[in-house]
């Protein structure tokens, strides 16, 4: 049975979005950009307090819903989508953003638990959210929607001592390509945003100096994370007949292009 869409609440003229990892960093910036543009947004993250803070900051009232979620647990992801449907009746956009950084130190010293913790969130969690989004967008009326995966420029090029993060982000690129192909029959557009050096709690240490490929430590430039939010908003507002498959937004002078 198709899921019917209720009338938009308040003055919203946009659709319904789910943003994972919405309590801080890129997720926060993207949720705020979507809410400011009139979207109804379900904010997901492991801790309720940061989610509630973003909802309050947005001033969006009933257009924002905070749902504490652990994307590494498929039953938690299912509950997230159920909450979105209960409140808003459909899902037009998933920003599949939740992720964690790399365990410290060289990978030969990691425990299996440290490796699995990154894979469970950065790869398995992405898949669980993607799967629930497909099921929801396939069955709703009107059918279809858009999914934006957060890939990172680590889906193309590694940093030193980044085995787990880089491997999972390379895998996200595979999820994006395959889901983009498989989504066509359901009118689901799937793309990926790859971010380099946005100023977030996860990346702020780069301004103080991080290891470089040649073995030294060097500071790297950062850009305002709000630019990432605007990039997500641009991708989100495209008609379903158009898709940005891969979008890279980065600090202009960061050592990524060419030989740095």
C-alpha cells in the first residue's frame, strides 16, 4: 500500500528530509540550511541534547523533529523512519551523513573492536539508512525521492594512518554508484557529497597541524561548514529528473589536488 502524503505543515513549501548525524558539524549545518529553506526535517543522532539544541536554534517549530538514533543498529534506523512517517507522512530526502573518525595510531595496533566500530557506523549504518530510504520512497505516493551520501574526499585519497575511515569512505562511493543505478526504477536519485576540510569539531585539529604524506606535520586551511550546508541544499532542491552524482566542496588551498 502506498504511503499518502499529508498536507504540508505551516508555511513549508518543501519536502520532508531526514538528516543523520544532525547534532553537530556537517549534519547540523545541513539541517539548519534545509530548515531555513522551508523543509520539514527529522534530525537524527545518538545524543538527544545536541539535536534539541539545533531544533531550538532553527526556530522552525513543528517543522523540526529530533529523533535519537544509533545508525549502527538497524532497528534504531527503522524506528527513525517510522517516526518521520508518523509525523510527516513521507520522506523526500535522506542526507546519509552520520560518521566517525579513525581510531588513533597506526592500524597495526588497532583492536578488532576499534575497526568494527568504524565499519558499523560509516558503512553498515549508511547501508541501513539507504535501505530504509529505498523502502519508504518506493512505497510512498508520489513515489521517489533523493538520497545524498556523505562520502568525504577520503573516498578518493587517503591520509596517513586512516585505514578504517578511508576504507569505509571508499565503500560509500560504491554504495552511491550502485544505489544510483538501482534507484532509477523507483524514481530515487542518489548522489554523494565529498567534503574537504570543513571547520567542524572533527576537522578543527587540522588548523593546528596534521600528518602529511611526506611525513611532516603541517597546518591546513579550513572553510566555513555553512558552505557544505548550502551545497547539500542545492543538491536537495534539484528536480528528480536531475542528479549530482558526485559533488566535491573543499577548502580552496588544502593539500588535495595534484601533489599539494
